[in-house]
């Protein structure tokens, strides 16, 4: 008997998401804009400047909605 049959993984829904991206060439730090506390954040890894960009990311369903 063969019991190791796997179901196909459900596709993960992705959307264009606004992010902050580190400008330092050696750093790959980024953060979702929805989770930043500053209008001009610094990179938490290298303390470099960050610029606004967009990236395809999975949808987060447990986000706190702005009231």
C-alpha cells in the first residue's frame, strides 16, 4: 500500500504591497509599510535609509484594520 500521497498545495494569494526597501547595496532589509511606525524609517539591520517600493507578497488575513 502507498499512503504517502500528497494533496496539491493550495496556491497562496499574492498582491502588490507597499514596502520600505533598504537602499544599502549589501543589505536586503525591507518591511511592509502597514507595519512601520515612522514616515521615514531606517533599516533595522544596517541603519541605512529606506525608500518606498512595491513587492508581490502573500496576503495577511490577520492584520489589524485601521479604524
